C-alpha cells in the first residue's frame, strides 16, 4: 500500500471521517471526547479517515438508534489512539480473533447488516501500513470498543 503521508490535525481527521460516515437512516448520537484536536498526526488522510469512518459507520449500523457512539483519543508514546465505543450487541469472545480476517462476518450479524466482510480487514491494512495497530474489546450485550493508533508528527 502506497501512502501519501502529510501532517494533519486530529480535528481534521475526525471531521473528514465523520463527514464520510453518516448513515442516512441513523439517528444515533456521536459524542466526541477528544482532548487533542490541534495535535498533529502523520497520515495519508484519505486512507486514515476511511478507518475512522468505517468504525463509526459500523457502530451506527449495529447500535440501536437511541444509543450513543463515543469517539475518544489518547496520546500514547509516539502515537495517537482513536477509539470508537458502541453499545451494540457485542462480539462473541470466540469470534474476536476472526473479525479482522477477509470475508468474515459475525455469526449473529451476517443477515442483520449487509456487507462483504472486507471493511475491518481493509481498516487493519491501512492502520498497519501507517505503523499502527487496531484491536477490539467486546462482550456479548456489552458493546464494543474498537481502538486504532496512528503516528504522531514528531
């Protein structure tokens, strides 16, 4: 994957991603808990925003309309981490190891939400191309927290 790296603010990345991820029928509220809006990340903006947009869109698709989706950031060494927290159905423990694999769809979600099973593998490839990591913490009926890291500008 070829990256077109440039310095962008965290705010610019989040704004670009949220502009791309509005699910037309979604009434879910997105709550931003971002303390580093002016911080700079060294990213390919068109690719990095796809990761955040995909995670927020997934949260909108899998959550009930009355539930809030939370986007947070933290600084961790030479990276900024972005987390998307939902209150959706969650992911079974035995499925967590597979959700970043191509074409995998969650057992209980395959027919509920349309998709190809490529969104998370693409997000993982983009994050790893930037030198970051992506992971999920989830439990059935407890929602999910997807977290990924992108390099801070030095």
